[in-house]
């Protein structure tokens, strides 16, 4: 399985009580969000407490994901529309009916233009609905390795991996859409398609090969 | 001379048309235009009629073409032989059509976006080896529990990952999926289930044991913490440790780091 890393956190040190850590995880389970400091506290505690590490290590990727997502809330489409409408209303506190129609029309045009632009370009990411995923492949002797999948429109030239220190481990970090399923392969030297050897979830691609599956 | 009077209402009408226009005129998912325009697709010119026939069949059966376009691009990128490409598309269409008929019967009224997401999830679950009957039972359970499409998609995704990773048999997948759909667990927490189950299997527990514990916790209204605790206690390693500790049970200390019982039972949620 590829290593998932969501953001970098400050390196606070110190241990928290097991009960406090449990309360943090329980709150995350209820609310689906976790603050970066809480994540760091859980990490720090688990690194020193074997039983808590055993309890929560399976949840860590999700804790990390939701911590990163909560750190930078985006501006969803509906919220943008609300803001546009609010601004229009504010600029015309006592509009005559004709001007109110005009204001609504202008606001709709602005929202429509934004919506159309979004549709034309496909999904537009906000920090809240994306996750950062780090992919690695050990391929000593390879001249090039590409990450190709549903998220690159199956274009093998979009995400080229790098091996800067020439140790044979090719890496890339990409932002992918949260709550989606990514199907992907590595392409070695432009022609050899392989599934991710670290991924436990692999599916028959229907063409005689295998692809890896990553739920985000 | 002709004059055009632009009223605010007319502007509003134009705005609404502009809002609706992109979906109507978007050709992003149009297989024919992609086949014509993308240089990668030129190698498949001889098979174009067969490929487009697959898309025609999809439209006739009401299957959204987005997943098929993805599959087409995948096959073309992998430079598979034309006959393999068409066969792969047909297999994908069969899965999507199966999903379409299952969803039409069990989860009608989904909007196009929800439907495509659900169909992709059904297709992946079928590709992982699940039977249509098992998926139908899950959709029944979702309907009984009044679960929406998001829960359905999440549950199907969890089961697909478990089937692909640890080859979870259909009967266990159905039991687990039904328990998830009937549980009060927030849908966001579903994402953690594969990780919890796979780790427990890696710790030496059988799929039957793991699913029994997870389902038991879900039915009792418990959450992930309680699930983790019960799985950890039931793991062969923890049981062996307890057997070793039993002769000197009095030395078990209260703090987990001192070697005592790992943790008290997690709080029962909701």
C-alpha cells in the first residue's frame, strides 16, 4: 500500500494520558474532524505507549486524513453563491424592484459563470476535499517511472516520478480527491505497466492485467 | 431599425440558461469525440464502430457512459489489442448494466451524480468477485434502514476493498455490509473499517472471527474504539500473553504500559 501523508504537523513533544487520547479519538469518531494539534498529541502519545499504538494505529491514516482536511476549510460553491448574494444585497440596502431584479440577475450571472467554469474544467479542488498521497516504487535500473490512473485521465505523461538520490526508489506526492476510488498503475520506462506492489487491493483490469485500487 | 430592449428579467433568463448550458453542451464524456480527437486513440480506428456500439448499448440501457469512457482511456493508454479493448468494455458494460438493474429495483430516485457513483461502486464490487445476489441483499438492507446513496456507496466501497485485499467471502461481506448499513456509525467512520479488519487478519485472526466481533460491536451501538479493543483482546497474540500472565495474575498493573490489561472497554457510543 502506498504511504499516505496528509500535511506536515508541528513536532510538539510530550505525552498525553491514555484517557485523554481516547477522548480525542472518540470525538473524532463522532464529529469526523480532528485538529492538527490533537493529531500530533495522539501521534506523540502512541509513539511512547504500546497499547495505545496497538489500539489506534489502524485508525491513524483516517485520523491524519481528517486532520488535514479540517485544517483548511475551502469555500464551497453554495457558500460562494451566498457571499455573492449577500454582497449584492448589502450594496443595495433599499433597492427599487427593478434594481432588485437586476441585482439578482447579475448575481446569477456571476454564479452561473463560476459554475460553468467549474464544469468546463472538471472538478476543482479545495483543501477540504483533497488528500495528499505519497507513492513510492522500488525500481532500480528504471529510466523513468510514471504514475498513471483514473486521476490522470490515464495519461502516462502527467505524473512522472523522481528518484533524486538515485537509490532506485521512485517517488511522487500528489493531491487526490477525497471520498473517491483511485485506480492506478505504475509505468516503467514508458511501456511496462505494473500494479503497486505495496497495495493489498488489486483488481483485474479487464485487459489481462492488474490495477491497484486506493480508496481515499 | 430594430431595437432590442434588455430588461433585468431577460438578463435573469440568460443567466439561468448559462447555468444550464454547460451540462447540455459538455462533451467531456463523449466517447466519439474523444476517439476522434485524442492521438492515442488513432491506433483503434479499425475498431471504432465496435467501440461506439458499446456506448450505444450503454445509452439504450440507461447506463451512464462516464465509467465506460474511463475504461476506454485505460485500455487505450495500456495499448491493449483492439479485440481486448472491446471485450474489456463489454465486461464493464455488463457490470454497469447489472448495477443499473439492481439500483433501479432497490434504490430508485438517485440523481445522476449519485447514480454514477453507486454504479461505479457496484461495478468495482462485482469486479472483486461479489455476486449480484449479495449486492441485491445489501441494497435491500439499505432500503429497509432508509440509508441514502452515500451510505450505500461507502458500504460497497468498504466491501470491495475487503474482497480485493483479504478475499472476504460473500456471506461474510453480506453480514458485515448489512450490519454497517443498519448501524448508527457515522458514514465517515466507515472508511476505517477496512484498515481495522485487515490489521486484525494480519494479527492472525480468521475472517469469521473478525467479522463476528465487528458486527457485534456495530449491533450494540459501539464505535471504532470499542471495535479495536475487542479485536485486540481477541487476537491470538493477546490471548497468548494473557495465558502467560495468568500464573502471576496478581502482578497485573493498572496502567497499560506496565503490562496490565490493555485498556478498559471503550465507551459505548450513542
